[in-house]
C-alpha cells in the first residue's frame, strides 16, 4: 500500500441510542465524541440511528407483506386479465 494516502484505521465504538446498544470494532470513521469502554480505554464513539439491535428484521418484529393475498383481492375486485 502507498504510504500517506489511506485513512487511519483504528478502534471505534458504534452506539445505537434507540436500543441502548453499543459495540467496539475497527473502522476508518472518526468522531470528536469519546466514550469510556468496559476495558477502561477511551474510544471515539459514533451514534447510529439503527443497528442490528433495533432493526425490525433482526429483532423479529418485521411484518411480512401478503402479496399473494393482495393480488387475489385485486383479481376478485376487478377480474382477471383476459377474462372478458
């Protein structure tokens, strides 16, 4: 790799405030805010609006759209195509 052209890669805490969930990982993202982690070190923290702890798909609260039922209801209401 060429020296001096890549951003710094280091530990960062991503925090989901809605779910009161945070995780420590490595990233090139930076922040002026810091947080003291469980290991006693201080890391930059980035607040995110949604994470795996609050996303409906991962929490099991996702709604499944019934597309087959909608198509059948439309066909009952307006008739099938070509059935003239």
